[in-house]
C-alpha cells in the first residue's frame, strides 16, 4: 500500500514516507534514519549518499550540515536505494576535486 505524502507547511518540503515509517538510511554503513525531506532520497543526507555512491573515505565529515543525525533504533529496516533528487557529482570527487567534498559539508 502506498503511503500518502505529507508536506511540512513551514518549510514547503515533501516528507519522505519512509521517514514517517521509521526506516534506516539506505547507506549500509550509516547509523541514522532517512531524511524527512523527500528530496534527499532514501538517505539521511546528500553527503551520505555521495559517500555510499563514490565509496569515498577521503572526506573527514561523513554527513553535511543538513543531516538531522538522528540515530536509528535497533531492528529498523534499511531503506531501499533511492538517490537524492539532485545528488552531489560523484565523478568530480573521484577525480580528486576536493572542493566538492568540502562544499558538501
């Protein structure tokens, strides 16, 4: 059954139904829940998706400032992969563009 989308009126964003249903971030190495903002895909933040997609370990920060950093609870189901609507460019970072890594948090 499809979960209806909710909108946070104060921010004008569509709430991710998997946030409301209590799913963990799609990155298997992440310990946070999915973002409530549907634009972040099924990840806790764009930076976490970027780290998962690029397999990068070069950035000091694993999450950006937009991440709520809300820990998931034991037994929560992992969300299926769904990238953010506007993901960070993986190719640039893999080629050593430190600016993309720094700009993302």
